[in-house]
C-alpha cells in the first residue's frame, strides 16, 4: 500500500511541475501605432508578424486603439494581424483615462471602437481599459462593468504588467539622440526583464490565489516587440513557460472573477494580491518601474556604445 501511495504522490508531484503549470499568452496594445524610431508602422507590422511566426506564437491578441485606423495602410496592418491567426479586440477609440470621463462618454467611445473594428476577422468580444484604469470610484467602475456586460464584452484584463512601452521609449530617445545602440544587448535586457515579470506575477498568483492561472502579458505594438517578440517567446520557454493562445488564456476562471478593489493599474493578479493585503513593497517589480528600467540599460551600457 505504501508503495502505491508513494507512486501516486510521485505522479502528482510530477504532474504539478509538468508543462501546463506555467502558461502565458502575449497581448499587444495600441496598434496600429504610427511610425517609430526604427520602423515605419507597416515595417513594424511585417517584422512583428515574422517574429511571432519565428517564435512559434500561434495566436497573440491585438487590442486596437481605433483612432489609429486613420488610413488604408493602418487598416491593412490590422487585417494582416488577423490574417495570420491573431485575434483582434477593443482598446477604445480615443485611449482616455476612465477617471477623466463620464461612464456614458466612455461607453460611447467603446461603441465607436467596436463599430470601427466590425470589418476585421478574428475579432473577440474583449475590451482592454486604456492605462488599465478602471476609474477611481466604484460607482463609475460598476457603471462601465455593466456597460460591458450589456454589450457582451469581457474585460480584456492583463495579469503580467510590464512597462515595455518605457523600454521602447528609452531606446527610441537614445536613437534620436544619436547614441550608439547595442541592439542585441537591448534585446537581452528586454527578454530578461519581461520573463522576470512573468515569474513575479506567477509567484504572486500562487501565493494569493493558491493556483497558477493562465497569465496574460501586457505588451505594446512597438518597435522593440517587432525586434524581439521571438526572443521573448523563446526566453519564456527556457524559463519553463508554455506560450498559449489568447483564447486559452481568457478561458481561465480568473476571466470571470472581478476584483472589488479599485487598485487596477497592475492587472488582475495584482488586484487580488492587493485585496489580500499586498502593497508596493511586494507588488512592485523592476519591469514596471521606469527608473529601474533606465538603470538596467545604463548599467549594461547598451545605449551608449561610444562610452565603452
Ligand atoms: Zn494602451
């Protein structure tokens, strides 16, 4: 009997550490963004699609800011994302802070974005709050939650918050300043910080939820993503992650679990951690910290090759 018990326990432990335990989907906000420091918008889309293909990312989610659908090229870029099997969802039209608008105006902006997205294939009924801002008052937050429910829209929450947008901004600034950039070194830091963020929120989920939900990583449709999305996928796998589809991630029970707290700016796992008593000292992470990101680039010297 003891042997059978030991075998069952061993099987359970192997199962617990098996692939499927750490699962993560990649999501890209704000596209189709205008030209960047390295690529035109159209070049960025081509490169990002190639990177996702090379990285074996079967289905990412693109949360579209529809004010960027300003010309045929931009519209075509979203068709291209959908055409390669990625899914398209709503990130509002104007990309405003909910706490600076009425719930009615906010819902109207969501509706306008839905209308502009109608023509695309592979759409999903998901809405991602710009700036992850769900308002500063529970009445307004609840009014927008009700508006989403009326429209059959699910919150396109994130669980792994990152400031990839700040990394992109810092590197773009260095390029504009004429600095020599060690782009491979930038890529290594990009991957290292984002994988560390995934680990951070994975640990947070295990400690506060008692389980490992499918994670949803927040990224942006920016030049660094176009350069390094394949390296990121590979880096995540090296760290034991399975890169899953956005559909699989948003099928996790956490999708239906709405936090009570108004602390929404770091995503859903952090919101539950906040409710469990976690504060900045445990919630914060270098990949969600502008000064830490700058310090990491600075220490590696990757944005000032001439100084080496
Ligand atoms: Zn955004």
